[in-house]
């Protein structure tokens, strides 16, 4: 089983907790903690694996439908988050057809389901590999039951599930940032005490197939390590080599590998701006560096200091990359509400900016500056005549195509991913009894932009 020992960055004040853990042995700035909430109430009888006897007695077997919830051990401040030993027993995701080349996650009568776009990502290793989305589940049979975060596969599997504890009494905790990409998962458990204003971030990371068994974090950040702004680790980004977080209000990116933290974009570094819009390729971090008026692309890694990656003075460059292609919308004459003009540029992704070869793709680009890159395309969310869809620009020839959301579906956020075969996005089904869902459409449905 993949499991790295916890590393604690406060050797003196938190020595006891570090020993207990066994030291040797993703521009909107929204906080996902608010989305999940620590509002589950009291566990309504689901927790058959906690307080059932001595620690070595194991969970009580509640039958073939019992997920066997087991409390994660030794989290700071007594945080009571549980993992399911058998997450496939929590619920059975059903993907339904919404037409040729289109499917969606159906509602479940037992739960109020909320698919979460931030952090959900594709698995590009093989055409048959499932991608994963994070889904919040609120039990409709027992309103006092915990809120559950499930990792749901596009093949109908449930790879992992965690149950959040009750809100009161303090202290509390929540899974506040999470990400999946290419078969790897990272997230942080935020533990806090409103009374003492103390918080911790426990960072978990590993292969998707092993997340249901991982008990202990690879790293715990304590009060002396955090900036003093609650839930500062706002977005997660993951690769098979590392996990990274966007950290506010510091305006930094934190890269974590083998239990070691690397701070990037620290105030005063040569680029000198605010970190937003992080991308992670291996252990290489790129980000939008927001200055007073310009936006440049900066980067860093474990073996490279923070530095500018691509900079055109007087422009705002908003980029995206999938580790193969790099594209950015380069705007001129920003006046606080718009640009005089904008261009779309493209280049092969390279680790060393000295090897970068930018190519102007669209001289008069009219689309959004916030895009995704994948499958040799730049994709943005567009809306026309009350309809929303995915507009794509081919990174080879600049051809524009669009896929409109199918009837009875409305896209509610920026798309989560684009690959050579499909696009994934959070949506709302409006027919009948409306419900939140996740929509996957084949790129074969694309039609030329008129």
C-alpha cells in the first residue's frame, strides 16, 4: 500500500503529536470548505467502525451493505473525519445517456448529490482509464447523518469516501481542497478551533486505488506554518510526482513531495507578484503572476527557484497547459474592464523557458481569457442566446468549434477537463425535478462556429 509517514513542520511545539503520527515509521478564490461545510449534525447510526471497542478490535461488521466507517487516527484537535473501508457500499452511481455521445450522473433517491467541479480531473493514461469527480452526498433519509465526500469514477465506481463530523462542539474539521488527475489524488483536512483560533492542515496524497486505505497524512502544517488566514490552502493540484496548493493571502504556491514543502512565489522573489491560476506538470509549477497591471507566467519547482517563465511587458497573459501544449490569451490595453485587443498564443510545453517557442495562433482573439488546454485544443465556456456550451480552438490551425449543452441541461461552472476524447463539466438538469449533475460529452459532437 502506498503510504508515506507524516512529516510535521513544528519540531518543538508539536513534538508529541508528531510522535503519535509516527515520524519514522487547483481565479475564483472560492473555498471548497464552505461548499462541503461542517454541517452534518450527529452521525445517524452509520458509524459502525468507531468506538466499538479497543483500537485493535477493528470495525464492527454491519452486514454486506455496511461501508464500515473508520475514523482517521491522530488528526489534530480531535478531528473526527472517517473513511469508508468499502466505499462502493456508500451508494451506486448511475451514468445515463443524454443523447449520442453524451452522458450524465443521475440523481440518487437517498442523497442530495452535488458534483464538485474544482479538483475533478481526467485520467489520460489510457483510453479505458476512468476519470474521477468529487461528489458531496447529503442523506435525505436522515438529516442528522454526516455529509459524505465520495470519489466517483466515470465507470460507475466509488474509489473512496469520507464522512465529515458534526459542526458542534468546536473544534471542527473539513476536507477543504482536493484534486484528482491521471490516477492520483491529493486533499487537505482542515482542523480548527474557533475558540482558540488554532488551525492545522493535514495533507493526504496517493494513487486513486489506494486512497480508501490511507490513514495518515504525508504532511501536517501547524499554526506556525500557516499564514493566519483561515483555510489558506484554497486550491489543490496533483500529479503522479507531487501535490501543490494555491495559498492565500500570501499569494504563494506550495509544492509538496515526499513530505517536504517547497514555497514558491514568495514575496520578493524575482517575478514579485501574486500567485493565481496554478498549473502542475510533474513537480513543475507554473502560475499567473499578477502585478499591478501586467500578468506574466512564472514558474518554479524543487530544483528551480521561482522566476519568470514568459513575460511580454504591458500585457496580461492568462495561460493553461496539459503538460503537452501551452496556450495563453495575451491581452493589450487593459483598462480595468476590458482590453483594446487580445491574441491567442501557443507553444509546446517545455520545462525550461529558454526552450520556449511561442507561436501566434489567433491575432484577433475574441474569446475568454480563462481557458483549459487538452487534446490539442484551447477550450472556454461560452454563452449565446441563453445557451451555454464549450468553444474550442484547435491549437494546430486555430479552427473554432463549439459543443452546446444538450437540451434540459445548463452548465453551471467552468468546465473541469478536456481530453482528446471528451469534456467534463458540472451542470444542472432542468427537466422534471431539477438536480445537480456532472455532464460528459464526446468531442465528436463539435460543430464549426458560425
